[in-house]
């Protein structure tokens, strides 16, 4: 082999080695991906989706046609998971992970909870894999929202709202959860277990019953158990006062409030809470 050929082969080998290093670059994404994690009551919600922008385009009815299945974002299909069973606009959804597709309409959308989470966008979508289709009402917004947004708001113990928002359209979907009954079952089971419980446990359990207005007769008895173990716990006595007030025992509630303040006289916040409770009972 002559010398020019050897030089040519050497050059090829060097060039191949340089390209084999696979140079890495980082470029901005046109529709960046976001992960949303939200706890509501006893339920954890995980949401992963990509966020396209309006960028001067006409969105719904043109770029996103009415009546067609949409990936509800950009890039891969939007994913949503629930750690417990939930209701979406009244439809039962078991705990699990799903893709979230939609069919936009001028006034009404269809929300599709889809069993296959592996698709890129809506390519390969097959209606036979729908878990459920849910109607939802579209709301017109006065001002355009540039970046597509899915948020979880209006959070309560047993409900929240999942909002799909883009351009001048908002689509709220009501989420409902069974929280109070499940939490109360845990409290009752823990109360029935043998052994002394920490003061914080008693306080949290009593406050839960008071706020949600559940098992108040049981809560009054649990308060007595707690006070027997922690006679100087002014905040626990305050919770008992609130429970007795909800049960209609005005005299008992006032007596408990006064005892609570006397037990922890240095706690100004506790004294104010008891004074407010007594004042509300004397109105």
C-alpha cells in the first residue's frame, strides 16, 4: 500500500474517533415539562405534562380543532395519578396512573381518563382504552393565558378543582375524595389500641373531630381520657371546650374554657382562644 493511501486511512480513523465522542448540547424546549405534586386530604396527586405557549396563534377551534382528541398539552401524553379512588365531575376513578386526554369544544369539553400511559401525544389513541369520558363546561376568560396550565386549586378536606387553562379558555373539573370517614376510622382504631398515647396525638384527633363535626360524643370521651393523662395540657382542654360547645353543652364548654386558661395562664394565645369561645357562646 502506498504512502498516500496510508495517510488517507489515518485521516479517516482520526475523524471517526472525533465523531464517536458524541458531543452533548443542551437546547431550550419549546414546551417545557412540569411535574405537579399535590396532596388533598389523604390522596396524593401526581401530574406530568408539557406546557405549550400561545405565541400569537389562535388556539382552540383552529390550532387545536374542536371535536378531536387532544393530548392536553404537548409532546408525550399528559399523565395523572391518584393514590386513592377519586371522583372527577362525579365519575368514579380507581386509584392508579392514567393518561389525560381531552376533546375540546366551544362550550363543552370531554375529559378522557385513559388506561394506556405510554403514548406519544394522541398517536395510537384507541377509544377502547378509555376508562371513562367525562363532560366538562368550558369557561371563557377575559384575558389570554400565554402558557398552557393545569393546576389543582380550591382545596378542601374532601374536594378540589382541576383546572385546564390556556389562552382564553378555562375548563374546571371537580375532584372529590373520601377523606373524613377514612381518617375517622384510623382515629378510632388508634384510640382502641392499648397503651398511653402522646398528647399531640390526642390534640390532633380532637381537633379533627371538632373541625369536621364528626364523632363528637366519642371525642368528648377521648378528651376526658387525654386530660386524665395530661391534666396540665391547656390546649387539649380547649379542644374539649369546643367539642362541648358543638354538642350544645354551653355550661360545660364555658367551664372547660376557663379551666384551660387557668391551667396554662402564661399562654396568651390560649387565653385569647378561650375568651373568643366563651364570647361566642354568650352572644
